[in-house]
C-alpha cells in the first residue's frame, strides 16, 4: 500500500489551506534500489460564487440557476453578509433553501450537490475602505482554498457593492450583476470590463422561493398546497364553461344565487331560526339561455336545479361561494405552462404563519399572487393582504392581481386603479392568463 505523507517543503506555506499538496511515496519493489516515485496531487478547484447579500434573496439564486442552465454551474457559494440582523436572516434563509436543493438528485434540481461555504467574518456595510478590505480578505481566502472565484455584485448596500467591485478589480476576479429590469446577467472580467450580457430564464420552484424568503408550506394536514392536478377533471371543465358563458352562467345564475344565500345566512327568519342547508333559492330566469345555463350547472353537479329553484347542499356551498373561481384561475393558468407562459401554478397555497393564498404563479424567478373574490366591496382590506404578501415574497420579484367574478357595476375598476392595483373582473376573466403573464418581466 502507498503511504501518504504531508509534503514538508510546503507545509508552512500551505498551513490552514484545504489545497495542501500531498506526496505519494510509492514503495520500490522488494530488493530494488529504484528511487521512489513522487506524485504530487492537488485537490480539484471548485467554481465558487462569492455573493453579496441584501434584503432580497432572489438575486442570489438567479445566477446559480442561470449558470447551471448554461452548462457552467457553480460548485459552491459563499455569502458576504454585513453584521445587520436583517441581512443575516436573508443569508440564513438562502442557505436553507440551497441546502434543500443540493440534497436532490441532478435530475430534480440544477443545484444538486452544491456546497455552501461558511460566510466567515461579517463585511462592513457603510465604510468603503473597510468594506473593500473585508471583500479582499474573502477573495484571498477563497483563492487560497483553491477555488475559482466569481463575485456577484447585486446584493448588499451600495457601499458593499462598490467595495466588492474595487476588490475584484484589484484581485483580477470576474464579476456578475443581475439586471432584473432586463432579465439579464451582466458579466465583467477581472479588469471590470463588460464581457457579455445573457438573458436568464430560470425555473425556481415556488417552494424554494418561499424558503429563501424564510417561509415554508404549512405542515397541517388540513392545509395542503395543491396544483391543478388536485382539481377533479369534471370541475375543471365546468368552471371553464362558466367563464366561456359568463353572461348567462355567472352573471345571471351564480352571482344572484350566492348573493341570496349569503344574505340569508346573515339573518334569521321571523321565528329566530337561522337559514340552514340545503339552501333553496328561487331563480326566475326570463332568457332561455340563462335557463339552459342553470340546467347545465345542475347536470354537471355544480348544484341541483328543479326548473324553478336552485338547491345547494352544505358540502357544495364552499365551492359555489367562491372556490370555483379559484379553481378556474389555477386551471386556466396551469394550461399555459406547456406554452412557456408560466413555470409553476399552485392554489390554494398554505404558508406557515400567513393567511391562505388563493393562487401563486412563478416565472423566471418572479412570483405573482392572486386573490379571488366573487365581489370586491372592501378593497382596502384586500389590498393590505396582497401588499403584505408582495413585500414578504419578494418586493421587486413579486406582484399581485385581484380577480373578481362580479362585473364592474360599482365603479370598482376606478377605485382599484387609484390604489395602483391590477384587477381582472367579470367578462375579462377569459383573458386572465394573458393579464397575469403581463405582470412578469420575461
């Protein structure tokens, strides 16, 4: 057997480095005076992304996925983090998200096998000279460990980004910057000269983006996040038919029925008895098309219809009272995944510590959140919920859309427009996929 010894010549030089050279002493054959052969072996280099961390986690994920798509994947990542707790939290969440992806097989994640190098001492956030020195020290440490370093300038404070640029030029290290407005990764050589800009098109799962934001799907068995596959095919067909026939199916039938039942549920009759299921609602329909629509909804099991009354059982009420709109949104948006409009569509989405999200859509490292209501009488409350999710899930990388089944007969569009919110209502629901797609920068 060959015995391995540490090279005494370079031990002092290599002390503390993971790239320490080793000498293989190959014993000569028995009785031979042949001089032993010395084979020098160095640990293989890893392509390492030295990445500044700011308030948003996504700029730290995009280059990792983008490089893998180009066949130039990084083997490891190390985060440069200031001493501020909010940035430490972002780095911690990023490490958790990347670690989960690294544990997956190569066929399941572009980040399979990726290593996370300890961040080391914090980087100065506000004093340029100190920040540059901190970054230079981090670069030198990574190089000494045998890594091929690239710096991601996108995160951190402006001082950190400038300091990292100066340190990279001093060390002759290449850099990159994620330009989200143009969906490009801009590359610079070790002299700071731009070399190329490449459009990124990355598929980052909703779960990974949530985890990078410090959130997890709910572990409650009663709160299962689902995709369109969980919606029975019969229901997918009927909700699409309802929107295709919006005027007679939704406006003339479903909205009057749900309005009547909701009003009855909030009051008692003259004897003090609450309205109880099965709910019966007289539905007078003058137009033949509307009567046929009510009958078709009965034939598909949406409700029961006897020609004069709609009968709604308790187990169907939640779906009729709005879940059908959520099902339509998830179904019609999922249909466009194959066309490349979206990467993933989930709904409902249950996140630990947050209210239920009706639908969530991802595309190219961005998220759109949907809030679906039959009516929209309280825009302030709904907007507060949407904006809270937007801020939590990405700021520049998140957007929201309010989806309403009722037509615009109350000036809702004008009111919502004053808040700067995107709203898709009534007959426009046919174009929901296109309107949601427009929220993404692609």
